[in-house]
């Protein structure tokens, strides 16, 4: 009788314990995985791991990370960011990320790099034409600046991942980078286009990616005080990080932009709705 009673108590205790196991760990080894949600407390881009609520999750090449419904990478994560997603526990007992959504920037502390005026994190923008590609050194030169491509760099073309070997001289490319401790400009994301074909008549393309969209047209007005230019009917904001070049690729300043000149470039739209210039190329003459 005591044995039967002991077995019944043990079974009841097991059921009670099971009832209190969090759902996020209940079936985490199944194909569908389990859910997680919380704030990022640590990011290791080298090890491809992120710590959320004291748990360490492994990011894989197959992990699907999104930020505001756009593809993202581990480099888009920062301490304090709120995330949610699914993971699966591997045979090696690693909690491997299946999918992750960055749902709230919160009060973030950027991981590495230097903050610039174009973004709220550690990224700076770049844009221009490719002048050199070195697959062996994993570098891409845009104008006179050389950028380092890392294993974690997200290279995209037509919304599909590509490799450094797919980048060709003369292509238009834009994206974001961070400056490393060794002062290297390391590519975070890059959107690769074909031969540059800007929009006609000052009407900008819709900026569908964080890398920006193109614009082209004649300059109607320049305002050095507000650092703005009007191209066609659109007003564009110049930032300290905006790159201005002449048609031959030589660096230029806003003072060299004249009314009625033909210009082209790329921009992205800020959270305040401003069209902020990433790259501006001056071409043609100031003739009416």
C-alpha cells in the first residue's frame, strides 16, 4: 500500500513540475523549436552568439533575422534591443536561432563601431561605383575608399544573397559599414546594383532598402545654411557623412554645386521623413 501511495505521489509531483516548465523550453528540440523573447544583454559577432535574458543563443547562416520586416544580421543587434523569435536545441545542446525579429530598439548601446549622424546605431552609410574588387583580400574599393568584406557581411542583389565574386567594377553599390579598432571600414550590409541608371527628372525611386534609392535631375536651389538642395521638386538633406564627388570621381563640396547642374546619387529616408543624401555626384554644366 505504501509503495502504491509513493508511486502516486511521485507521479503527481512529476505532473506538477511539468506544468511549471516554461513553454519556451518544453519542446525546444522538436523541428518547430520553441519561442523566446527578451532584451539583448550581450552580442558576440565573432562567435555568432547573442545573450537574451541570461540564455545564450547561437546564430546560424540559416537563421532568419528581420528588422522592421527587412532582412538583418547579427550586426543589427545591440545591447538593450528587444527581440523575439524561435530556436531549436541541437544535439550538442546549443540553442540555435531559427528566426528572430528585432521588435524594439529601446535604449541601446551600440556594439563596436562609431555612431554617425545618419543612424541611431554604430553604422555609417556608403554609396558609389565599384572601382576595384580583390576577392583574395576580401576588399571592395568604392571611389577611393576601401572596405573590408567579412564573413558576417550581408551582400544582396535583387533581394538575394551573393558573394564578393559577384561584385563587378562599375557597378553601383551602397550600404552600411562600421569602423573597426584597427580602423578598417568593415561592411555590414551592401546592396549591389547593375550599371548605375538613375531616375529621370528629379523624381526619386522608392527607397525599398536601408541601403537607399537613387535620384537624378537638375539642381533648382541650394541652401548652404540648412545644407539642403532641391533637385526637380524634391528637397534633399546633406549630412556630414554625405559623399560629394565630381563626374570624374574627385571629391567635392556643396560650394561646388551650382543651380541648373545635373546631379545624381543615392539617399535614404530618415525616421523624420527627410531624404538624406548618402552620395551625390555632380555632372554637366550650370547652364540654363
